[in-house]
């Protein structure tokens, strides 16, 4: 009997030492704070270049301006507000007059960029344009609050004035479009 008692004692001791946590199991809780923030962020891309057709200084464009439409795309986080789109002056500006330069002749062909008549996306250009599109004041296109993160497309209205006396050449310029948020 003493052997059984000693054996039971050792079994109880081993059980308490190695399995005691099972008998003392319970639950404790604690809350964990979780947070994140979404910043006002936007991106801008060129969807369609402002590519004018052939300028005819002798015939049609001697008296009629040449118009073209390009497009830019803007994507902002949903709810972003107070955003504006600006258009740089281009690489060959003279005062406030944008100009393209001839690839071989270095002659200049003057042009203008105008905002569409509304700040609603996909608004069709009207010619002649009324608000010159640049990087300051009224020249900035003010956008409405972003209804979703999906891209919105805005037309870029371009005009080459009639009556310019320019050489035969291919004319180019680069304008930087920027979104301010």
C-alpha cells in the first residue's frame, strides 16, 4: 500500500509540475487599437497629346485658326478636394506666348492652350477658348471633389492663330501639366 501511496504522490507531483497549467487555464482579454489614414493624393497622366493637323499659312489658316484637342487624366483619392490643374509655359515661351520650334529651321509657331468651358470631366472644347490655361490664378483649372479614385479625363483645348508666316518644318514643344492638391 505504501508503494501505491508513493506512486500516487509522484504521479500527482508530476501532474502538477507538468500539466498544472491545463487545470489553471483561463481567458484574459485586452483591446488592440487599429488605425490608418488615407492622405489626399493625386496623379496626372497625358491621355492624348495635343497634336495639331497640318497648318496651312497660305490657304485655310491664312484667316482661320487651327484648333486641336488633347486630353489629360487625373486620379485622386476619393474625397480629395481643393485640387487644381496647371499647364506650364512650354520650352519656347516668349512672355506669355507659347511657341513651338521648328526641328530644322528653328523658326517659331505660336499657339495657345485654353481650359474647357467647364471643370466637369470630358467637357467638350469650344473655340475660340476664353480662359488661357497656365500655372497661376485664374489660369488654373479648379476641380470638383473626387467622387471616387477612378481617373477623370479633361480636354486640353489648343489653337494656332491664323495668319502666321512660318517656314515648312515640323514644330514641337513640351508643356508640363501638373496637379496641385
